[in-house]
């Protein structure tokens, strides 16, 4: 796990552009192009040894319809200077975060910015032209500290189309605008379990002066491979701030291209989510009651009407015993993260190898998906 693991194999630019054009026709944003509230923004793109994806992302960012913004590439423990060269050619600013970890890279990028708003993109994500406008205009409300947007899947090929239709994979958010604060019913569940969004997001720059930032034990490149965005939303709301979800800030992200890819990602998500739940249980004792209630209801199959797509989690695509092992492994990884604050590359590789074994065994006897609890 010393490199960020892409969701799919490299794909041609022409296929990506065709898919985006199709999605834009189906989901027009109806954004106000006349101007109005437009704070200064920096688009922060965190990358690690993925030059092709970075170059494609930067090319798309250059087409954003926004009056004032900078672009900052944060190169996370790079093995070469490819990202530096690509950033220079595109006119983007460039810095290095020498310690592996997406959360570290995001924090490093935010604290290097001088703009009012910091918007984040993964290096394999492609924003719609109105993406930054959709995020930035929500900050006109002074109570809002973070904004998330809608993510559509890049379904590249007939197999990916079938999987996304069957499992709802690759899409987050929904058509309904939402503002969440401590007065919102179920705010704890919304923030921590996908009711607000994840990687499509922006923050006020001043938040990083008032708040520790992304939890650096969470996220790609470290022991607990996920949950850092949810923890960020939770911790901001817990401090009295508001987070807004808007369907008008759209980006596109690759989804699993085969059933094998989908099963592997599902197991990784199970490990990460269990590790994150364990972190909340141990480190947030005020919310243990709500956490236990949520987990029990999930095991009973309770549907979450605020999760989009609603039925995505009702399908089981790996054997139940492999799911149990993934749950146990996630809790063990949390305990290890408590002992090793900054894991070495060799330790991360060993953990990745264990998870890879889980994935391989789940693929030995592929079966038709079965319905299971939420």
C-alpha cells in the first residue's frame, strides 16, 4: 500500500470525454453564470506516482468556469519528479509532502494556501465545468465551514455499466440539497456514515487554523485506509459548525470495471469502515450509545433513506465468512494504529498483503450476489 491504488486500469481520454458529455446531458446543473458571490479558491490535487491521471485531472481543471482560483499539486512521498514536471507545464503550484498519507497531503496543501476556500480533488477525479462554482457559492452562508458535492461514476464499458446499475457503485450524494449541524436529527449518523458525501469537498481555509484538520491515521497510504472525510465532517459539526451537501457541484470518478474489482473494493471498504467504527467507539465515548444503535440497526437491515443510492448496501457480493474476517481485521488495524502513529512503508506493505489474501480468497469461488443486511 505504498502507492495509492487506482480503482481501475488506465483508460483513454476519448472514452472519458464521451462519458462526461453523456452525463452532462443527463444531469445539467442549471448554475447561475452571472457572477455573484465568488470567494478566492485554491483547487488542491493530492497525488502519488500517478502521472497520467494527474495530467488528465489538471487538463480538466483548466476548463473550470470560475473567475479566481489557483491550483496546487501536493506530491505525496514521490518516487520521481514526474508530478513536478506536469504541474509546471500546467501552470500549477507544486509542493511535496514527504510522509506517506493522503490526509497528511491534504493538510499540507490546505496550510500552504492563501485563498479563502480550499477545494479538493483526487488525481483520478474529473470535475464538471461548474463544480467549483457549485461548491464556492454555498460559503456565502457564514455558518458553513465545509461543502460537499455529488459524484457520478465513469462507467467505461458494458461490464461497468451493468455493475453500476446493479449495485449503485460509484455514485455518492443525491438530488436533495442538505445543511447539517448539531440541530439536525441524525447528524452524527449523516456525518459519519455517508449521508453528507466524501471526497468531493471544499473547506474554508480558516478551518485549518481552528481545527486539527484531517485525522492523519485515516486515509489512503496509512493503516486505516478510509474514513478521513467522514471524520472531518463529524469533528467540524461537533465543534458547532455547519456542513452543506449540494447536488450542483458535480465530479466524475472511476468505478470498478469488473466484478473482481468490485469485490476487492468491497472488502477494503469493509475493513476501513470497521476500523473507523472502532476508532469512534474508543475515542468518542460521548457518542457510544448512538454508535451502538446505528450498528445494531445496520445488522438488522435497517434502510437509511438519506443514503444514496438507497439500496446499494443491500447486496452481498463476497462470502459472509470473508466479511467477518474483514470486520475483525479492521478492528485489529485500528489497535495497531494506536501503537504505531506513523507506520513504515514496510508495515503498510504487510498490511496490504494480508488484505490482498482476503481479496484472493473471496474470488476463488465467485457466486451470484445475495441479499444481506445493510
